[in-house]
C-alpha cells in the first residue's frame, strides 16, 4: 500500500463553464483535509487551483503552494496557505511540486495541466519515479485525451503499457481508496538523473 502524506494536484487556473468543476475542486480539498493529506499545488489563488487550496484550508488541512516569482508579482498567488514557496521559474516550480508530493491527482484544466500531467507520465515511463498518478475523468472531461493516447498506441508510437502508468477514476471519492490499493513506490527520485 502506497504511503500518501501529500498529493500534488494539477488543475485549471480557470473554473471552466460548469458549476460541477468548482464542486469537484471543493470536494477534493475537503477529502484531502479530512484524511490529513497535504495539498501540494501551483500556489495560485484563481481558478480550480484557488478553490482546492481554500477548501483544504477551510477544512483544517495543510497546503504547500509553489509559485514562480513572475506569477507572484502579478498577485495571483494564494496568501492564506500553510506554506508558500516562491521559485525562479516554471521548471523549478514543477520540480519542487514533484519533490514535495507522494503522488499526483489531475482535475480538469488546460494546456498547463496537460503539460504537467504528460511530464509526470513521461518521467514515470523513463523510470525516474514510480509515484501514483490519478486522473479524475469528471463527466468524461478527459475522454478526448484518453482517446488520443489510445490512438497513439494503435498507430505504433507508444506501447499499451504506457496506459498503465496512470489510473483513471470518475470522482474525487474514488481517489484515496484507489491509492490505498497501489504498491509502495520503490524508485528514489533523489537517485535519478533529472
């Protein structure tokens, strides 16, 4: 069983067009707080990012926000969190988020969320880590991505095993029960060359 004390959540810096996206972020924050799991996220105060962070804090949980200096200057950083880490650039932000997290959960988002998600899957494929990655496919939001990945397999650019590098659930309630069934990570990222 994987030991999960912190989860990095990748999600949109906008809230999207449906109220259910906001409800999903709020619910995930509440679940993390109730289970004493620290939220690690991109440090923003806007969009789903801000909602999940404020939800964790409102329910007595702990939050580590990691934000690049240029975004902090634009005043989109959330101030009322347990720990704020200001870094020099986006690459440093992604590495710090990785280092602080025992696993990754993906909510709806845009190209930044896609970038972070694909990078974590790629690092896992390259055996740089074996932390769990869970995609919440809320109301089929990620179906187009999953279809594309299956097409990449069928076109011969990726083997089917790549699709097993991450898990897919439909709801926030499914995340922690799933994580509890997964094996403990064995790769020490401090010993990998990235």
